C-alpha cells in the first residue's frame, strides 16, 4: 500500500518522547528564585530597612507629639514656678526624659519663658505668635539622641523576634506578639537605661565628658556596675507589660479590621486605628505602674541633684502602697486622661508610619527583583 499504510488503519501513532528532566542546578535556582520572590514573615525587607522605617516613624512621632508636652510643661511651670534643681519629666512621644531646672526663677531656658497663658489653646497660639513656631519643639533635639535609637532597637527587635518565634514554633498564635513585644521592650530598656542616667548626671551637674567619666568610675567603684541601671526596675515594670499588651491587641485589632474591610493587607488607616486602640488599652491597664515610675524617676533625679540630702529611693512596691494609702486606689490611676491623650496619637502615628515604611521597602525590593527574571 502506498505510504506503507495498513488497510483499515490510520497513520501510525507517534509515541511522545520522554522529556529530559532539568539538571539539579536549574531546580535549585528556580527554588531559590521562588523563595526570593515570596515575602518573608517580616514583609520581605531587610533588618536595615526595618531600622530605617522605625527611625523615620520615631522622628515623625516626636515632631507631632512634642508640642503637646511642651505646652503642658509651660502651663505647669506657670502654675508652680520651677525652683533651682527642680526635676520634671519631658516626653517627646517616644520616651520620658528627666529635665533639671538649673537657674531657679532666673532660669532663661525654654520652660521658663515669661509669656502668660490662660489655657492649652491660648498657649499654642501665644507661643507660636510671640516666640515663633519652632518654640513648640523646644528641648526636642537632646531627647532624640536616645529616643530614636531606643525606638529603632525596639521595633526592629520585635519584628525579628516575632518572625523567629513563628518560624521556630510553626505557629502564628496570639501569644507570639505578646512574648516578642515583652522581650523586645526589655532589651531596649536595658540598653538605654544607663545612657539616660548618664544624661541626667551631665545635665544636673553640668559635667564635661571628662568629668562625667570620672563620675561614672567613682559610682561603679562605690556601688558596682548595677548602679548604672538605677531606675531600670520601675521602667521595666511599666514598659514591658505595656508592650506585651500593645502588640497583642495591635495584631488582634488589625486582623479584625482587615476582615471587616475584606482586605488581605492593612492600609495606613487600619494601622493608625489599630495603633490608637491598642495604645489606649495598654495605657489604661498599665497606668498604676506609670504613676509609680514617674514618682520614682523624679526621686532618682532629686538624688542626682542633691546627693547628700536625698534619702534612699523607695522600692516600687513600697511606693505603690504609699500612694494607695495616701490617695486610695484612685491615686494609682491619676493622670488617666493626659496619659491617654499623649499615648494614643503617639502609638497611632508611630505604628502607621512604620508599617507604611515597611510596605514602601517591600514594593521597592519587589521592583528590584522583577527586571532580573
């Protein structure tokens, strides 16, 4: 038959030729590329990018929140003029810093300016009009030297710890943000606490760096290295529970809001709202520790200014019992509204800016990888 066809049969069927399997190096390369393109639990960004995002968030938070505290201190100084050696707390939205008035009623520092105010809004208007808008950020630069590094350590450590614990346990349970938040804050407080004490010594005694070195050496020789961590206990007692509660609630609220909005990723506004809500809850629940920490910090400042006359600072628990005996349980929740007004916007601005920064770097990294495909 022509063409070699068999009657009643079609053309012979061609059997598919087996494909050669790609070499192992190709498989490994494809696997590595897939891993590179898939976002890591931390959002597919490097620790350095996390540090840049948290640093930017810290600076923006300070710029927004500091004017509130400057006005509060100015009103406080107007009601009760600061005497020489008077210690007061200054908050830039990230940390509480101890300030010491050097020259009493003749003090020419920003917190002793002569303008008179009738209230908060009046203070904002008059400071801006008579002293210039920059006066609303008086005293901010020296506090950023420690507040920004502390915030960078804290947020970057939290993300790294959370991702590590998730990978280690194979779980993304709600206990992980709680534990990672507590440990990250503990580390940040431990690193920064000696630096804050050194800054207080320099300011209260107006020491040069050389004199400061001698002062620290004598303190260590007399009381040991642990003397550099005076005030660590009350700070940890407030900040560690606050951070554990904050991150626990933040992740919960963020997930809930994303479900309500039917979104896979949190938007800027969802992060902002989640930060404000979780910050408020944590601030209210840890308020007694904040009251104790504030008093203890001022006691420690007084002991630096007047080392001879100062009595030994009370322990945290004794101080708490004393406040309760003098003012009742309500005394442990003093300053509820001012703390919430300060903490809620600070937490909201910080976390939303941080998440925005991480999203920006994640997209940047993805765009860099795509041309290489």
